[in-house]
């Protein structure tokens, strides 16, 4: 007795579930469309969309032990997560009036204290010159300079000034004593990107305090120009610390950071290097938006913990950081393109209080995004924009794909309705045949 009714209710429930699923898929496609076209970056004086809420999420994650979890993923995880959080807080603070920087200053000092802690120094060797190596000393000195930059000169803590001056002097002495431009980050290992950050911190010193290190920077630049990667003409990824010679081809993960800092060391050399990098590493795989290769076009190589997986040769981490490098070089089109692409693929979760990417599973990824979106030069003036390499129309294939995704779930129901109407019309034709014409 109840069989036909139960079957009818089941079919009705299936139809409602299908419509709900179709609506959900269409809503996701619409959200993706908005993320692809809505502004995701801001000028050097404006707050980038969502970054303050990102930093709220990152700070809460740090309070819950995200630094230790990041350390389990790669050797500098604890250090990098705190450093990038502090630097992004400095960047936002620089966009505030001088009297409204207390929150950013407090958070940047908190992060700096974590870098100076036993946990922050744990992966590094005190036996290196300078102690704990150029990676630890360079990034720490850059953040320490950022803390001072947030304060009027008259209000700076004398102890913080002395520490910044002493650490800058230690870095400069190590560069001056070295035969080669690249200092060791770990015993027997040297990466040019680390020395680039440290040298930028010396340029920052000469902006904040009486200048002392122009000669050190000039000698460093001469050494760098003599030891470029012969295959790309860029700073190599890794060098032999015994000879200073390139040991590994330039790679996207280190290049993206180098071009964030090189502009504050020598803007002209930085522009030349940036355009060379952009030409060889920025790609649009499958025509679906800008991304950054880990190895130069036409070359493939292994992935590692820095690059992450390399689908179609693309490094997600290099793509994220290159958005910041593009921004400091005034390459707005590429910065916006990479940021919008990240908004689409990063699956951001927004609330009124926080914002996180990839459901917040990797807070260090959020830290890199926040640091990139707040990028601007600290030492030099913002450079003039380079010739654009990306037009707005790169979005068109993705927008088309999203439109197809939005419409596709509704096609089966539309086909069923169409068939139902045709069958109903055919049934009417059988029941009510057209009258025979009367004979003349």
C-alpha cells in the first residue's frame, strides 16, 4: 500500500538533494569568480585586504604551538613563522600614523624576542661567523631595524638602538673579512638569498642611523656580479662556500626572496635582475593563470622542502613570495595576478575576526601570504613600474571554466524537464489527434 508513496517521497528527496548540491557548486563557482577579480593587493600606503585578520589567525596559531609544528616541517619553520609574522606587523604599522603604531610595535617586538630565544637559535651554530650564521643574523637584524623604523628617532629605546648597531657591525665585519660575498648559514653551506637579506639590513642601518656600510655594500655587489649563475645570469641558489662559485642553478624559491630585498640594496641592479627572473620563471601553465617555476623555463629538477611539490614545474611557495617581490618592484599587474590566483586556489576561509588559507592547516603559508601582500621597499623609494608582462585577460580561461562549473550541475535537471515537456506534448498528440480535413 505504501510502496508507491515511499518511492515518490524518495524521488522527491533525491531531487531536492540534487538541487541543493547544484546550488552549492554554483555558489562555490561564484565565490571563486569574486576571488579572481576582486582587489587582493593594495598600494604602499593602504592596508591590503584581509591581512589584519590573517595576522589575528597567525597570532592565535602561534599561541597554540604553530611554531613548534612548523619546525617539524622544515629546519627554519619556527624561526620563519615568527619572523614573517613580525615583519608583516611592521609593514602594517608603517601604514599607520606615527601615534597609532603601538599594537604593531608590540607584536613585532614579541616576534623578535622569539627569534632571539633558545628555540629561535636552536637550528643554527654559534661557531659560525657571525655567530648563528648569516640566515639567523640577517633576518633578525632586518626585523630589529623594522622595530626601530616604527618609532620616531627621539622615542627609540637606546638599548634597541645599541643592539641593532652592534648586530649590524658584526654582519659588516663578517662580510668585510670574507673573500666571497656569500656567508655561511650552516657549517659548510651557503645560500646567496641569506646574504642578500643581511646586506639589505645594513642598508636599513644606514637609513635609520648614521651611515657606515656603503663601502661594504659596494664590495658585496661587485662580488655578486662576478659570481652570477652562468645559465641564467641571476644570483645562484646555492654556492660552494670554499670558492664562492655557483653550485646550483638559480631557483624560484630563493629568487622570489632575493627580489624582495635586492631593491633596497641597489635599485638599478635589482631591476635588471628582476626582469631577467620574470622572463625565465613566471609562467602560465595550461593557460590558467600566472605562477612561478622552481627551475628556469626548459629545465626541470627535483622538489624539496622549500619548493614543495612541483606540478607542471610550478612552486606554490615561490608563487606566493613572488607576489611580494613584484609589488616592491612596482609590477602591479603581476602582483595582482599572483594574488588573485592565490585567492582562487588557496581556499580562504573568512570570518569577521580571522582569515586563513587552506582551512588554516599550514599557518606558515598564511604568514608568507601576509608578508607578501604587505610588501614595499623600506630603504629606497618605490621604483617606477616595469613594462607589464601580464594583462587582465589572463583571467578569461579561468572565468570561463568557473562559468561552466556553475552551470553544469543544472544541466541534468534541465534535460529532464525538456524531455518531460516533449513527452507530454507527444502524449497530447496521441490523445487529441488533429481533426481530419473535410473533403471538398
